[in-house]
């Protein structure tokens, strides 16, 4: 995850480990998992997601929040 604006996240990895966190503007964080990630993004603007180094397209959302995006 890379962010250009402050953003809140909720991430569940492999249906087991859940984490809530805030990333400040200009920061990034890396996660490892075996099967899947479920992510809620509190500010989709300025957020980039990558899987194995490749950028992911974020789903459309009527507001700045993306809920339960599965990868």
C-alpha cells in the first residue's frame, strides 16, 4: 500500500489476522499472505494498492470509502 494522502485502513489477511491502521501522507506498508486480502480503505484518493509489485485497479465507489475489496 502506498498513500499520497492520510488514509485509514482495515485489512483482513487469509480470513484470520485483522488490522486497523492509519497511514500518513507519503508512507507505505507491506503485507504478506497466502490466500487473500480483504481491505476497507477510508480515503481512496491518493491510495495505491499493489499485489506482487503490480498495481491494482481500485473498484468504483460513490464516495471516498472502498469497503471489503477482496484480492
